[in-house]
């Protein structure tokens, strides 16, 4: 461990990071329990002994801004979450499950509400933890720091440089974090015998259905992260330049996460079941967007941009662009990075004005 506190110098100023949140902070007990669980999760999933010569630690810092970052320091790597992440995430999820309509989307009863809240809240934290860890082990942090770039998760407009390469590494961290979350869910039921022919068929069915429910919670959690980190992206019509920010638009990140999830889920489930699951979560996200924007038209939905021809082309650009920088990143990575199978085609079903192709 680097220390109970550490000062991290960033382009935005010095950030004082602490191993635990101060007891005087709202929800400190929940924050510290969440941080401890994330530390154990990262160590159990990616043991440090297998990562080679790497030193990292997870910290929190006091801030009212929803943000997180990973960066290289002289002492090692720091993964840091603002206290606002935990406070706001929990409040947002808790408040949404007071709404009966939202409970119906997930087909949960009022007695299951507390579990749903905690599950989505946990997946939000775990996805970010995995995302930040992959920024480190895939060489993103060292590569970016060599260019003098400090990279945090809040959507930031930056007109001084071309953001394409920055968005590509952000998409790579999303790619790896989604895979890690899906594996986390299914490895657990595999260990419980879900795909073992010796296991009772009813038991296998219940385990797989439970995993599908967890996937819904996880993907909705990831969608919520993209939404909360992209507060400036409220007017979906204002997307003239898809490289305006150092992160892809939330809708682009969501569409890409779905495509990665489909690929990963197909390792465990038949494609017809995978499609059914994905259609369901897309439907939930669209319904939630209509509430979020207080609009009934699809063109105001956050997801609409990603499924236009322009949005689909950008998703492919980010995914396929990985192969253009992978050799360069291998100079900084702690694990061998491989080229990804290129996406040749993605379907789009939304016109540029936001209406459906069949309307």
C-alpha cells in the first residue's frame, strides 16, 4: 500500500486522495465498504502476482463532482473515485426504484427493491473499478502520461487536439470492463453447476435465469454511469462533432458496450437468448430516457444517436481503430495486447432526424 493519503498532481491541480473516506462525509460507512469490496474484487479477479511489475492502489477523494481517474505517479498507479460518485450513484438508484413503472421494467416486486438498488449500485462501482484498472494494465495511463495528458472520467470538451486516439483507449477500457463484468456473473453460476449436466435441470434453469437478471442490472448500471458522467450531453441534437470530447458520447459508449456484451454472452448462451436479453435492456434504457428528458419522442432519447448511420460508423471507427495503436500501446502495457477482430458492418435503424427507419 502506498500510504493512507497521497497527493496526486493533475493538470486540474493537486488532489488529496485517502485510503478511506473521512467519517464526517455523508455516507462514509457505505463508501468505505464499497471501496473495500472493490479492492477485494480487483485482487480476486486480477491477482497482482499475475500482473507483473505493477503497483497500484484504490483511493477516494472529497469532491462534489461525479468523477474518477487512474493515473501514473512516482510511487505507482492511483485509481481514485470522488466521494460524489458513491453518494450520487446510491441516491439516483434508490430514488428510481421508488417508481413502480421502473420496478415493472425489471419485473421485480417491492420486496425485492433493496436487492435491486444494491445490485445496480455495486455494478456501477465495479464497472468503473475494472475500467480504471484496465487503463493501467493495458498501458493507457503510461502512454497518456508520456504525452502529458491527465485522463479523468467526466466528459471534457477539448478542442486543442484530435480526440480520436483518446476515445479509442476509452473504448478499450469499456470493452475490457464489460467482459470482466459478464465473466464475473457467469463464472459464479458455472462454479455452482449451471452448465453441468449432472446438475438438476430445474436448478440449471434457475441459475441461468438469475444470471440473466444480473446482466440486466449490470448493463443498466453501465448505462447509468455513461449518463451521469456525461451531464453536458443533454441536448442530443448538439452532436455535430463526435470527436469534440475526450470520451465518446454516452450513446456511443452504450451501443459499443452492447456489441461487446453480445459477443461475450454468446460464449455462455445461445444467440437467440442473447438477443432477447439485449432487446430487453435497450427497451428499458429507451423508456428511462423518455422519463429523463421528459419527452415522448424517440429523437430525444439518449440512445438514438448511436443507432444512426453516423453513430454506427463512429462505433466501428473506435473499435477498429484499436488495431492502429495496439503495437504502440504494447510498449507500455503490462499484459500482451492483441489485435481485435474488426467489425465489418453494424445495422442502423434510426434516421438522422431521430425517427425510426420504418416510420
